[in-house]
C-alpha cells in the first residue's frame, strides 16, 4: 500500500495547480487504456502482440472540430535473454483547414523492476502538416476582401485569389518515454516532439512550431471487500511548461471484464467511460465528454477504441501478466 499512498499524495499535490489550457496533441480520454498514444515505453508492456485502433470526434456539432484517429501494432521480442518491444504507429488529426499525420517507429527496452516491468522507449518518424488554402473563406464578393477589411489582403498567399503556397510540410519527429506497470499500479513519463521541429509551407509567414509536450500518467488498483470489484483511480498531466491540462479519473471494474467510470478534465469536461472484454484478448471501450467550459458549445465528444492482444505463437498456456493492459 506504500506505493498507493505515494500515488495519492502525488495526485493531491497536482491539484495545487490550477492553470489549464487548450489541447496540444490529440487528447484521448481513455489514456489509461491507450498508453502507446504518447509513451513508447509502454510498447508491448504486457509481453503480447497488440493491435490497437482509436477514433475520437471532439466537440460534435461544432464546425470544423477535431477528428482524431490512432492505429498501432506492436509486439515483444527476446534477444539473447533480453526483452524488447517494437511497434509501428499511425495517427491523424483533422481540424479546420489543417490536417496533421504522423508515422512513428516505436522501440522499448524491458527490465524487471520490483514486482513488475519498466520499459524505456524511443519513437522516431515524421510529422506531416497539410493546410487547405483553397478553403480559406473571404467575406467579400468573388473571394476578395471587402473594403476596410483589416484582416484579409488580396495578396494573401493562402487566398484562392493569391499566388498560393505549398500545402504540405514535413518534419522529423521524435519522442522518449519510460513506463512501469505491475498488477497493482502503473506510472509513465514521456516527451513528445522532443526535437521541437517546425514545418514550413514555403512562405516565411507559414512556418509552424511543433511544441515539446510532456506527459505524466499514473494509476493504482484498489481491491474491494467484494473480490469481484476493483477501484482504479488514475491521472494524466499534459504540459509544455507554458500551460498544462490534467485528467482525474476513477474507474470501477467488475470481474476484470466490465468497467465504468468518470473523469474530470480540469476546466474542460466531465468524461463518462465504459468498457468491457468481449472475449479472450479483445477489449472495447467508449467515452463521452460533456463540456463544462462556456467557450465550447457542442454536443460533446465521442471516443471509441478497440484492442486485440495475443501471444504471437497462439499458445493456450500463456496468460496476461497485467490486467491494466490486456
């Protein structure tokens, strides 16, 4: 229980911070079930092959709202008595006239620590940003600014009447992470966009900065008097050291198969989560975000994920090592 008390103290300490900002990368409400989205150290942490897909529609009904997709395949490897994990990730986000896509190779080195396993991970790949300049909307007739418009110019390179510009930019992307898990708890620390790259659409004014983002995640399993039930509090912080955002989550699991819970995302939303194991190795989850911020008027956000985990050799004798990740 000492680890549980330390985690509780850590969560209370985090509550002393109150500053909240908008999202950096895609926000996944099921972060406790999707550690690969931001931490390469979690790759193949369960010592199984994992196929994972997630889809998120943010702020439903809000014009040009973010739509996010994430796909991952990862598998464990054993080399000369050492354990490793390797994976391939594809992610995509559409928001307004922008589309971000990334392809990353993930690697993790596994070591025994205490009652569990710690993974030290690295991901490298490329980030692509696309801007649909043909979709820029001007307020005047024929796509030209009206007289007195101080925000749009006829020679704007991103207007349909301007010269135009390269609509796609590519930059190298890298991240690192460490992830520990056992049957009682998990904790992860990672950095996305470690190199803080920039994308340039061919114009000096079109250079976009990709901020370095830090993720800190933790959770603990609390057995109940009824052995069929387990309480699973967890938290995640996302920050670029300029602003930060935090989720506080509590999930109740029944018979290690069915789970439901609630998250409060500070200053942003209440999140309702449900999930279940459909059959051996297949896990399905859904979440609904109810906005509390008056800045966003929408029908809420929807997120669904599906994970299939199995031993590559399909051995019936092998069992899951952790109920945190299938």
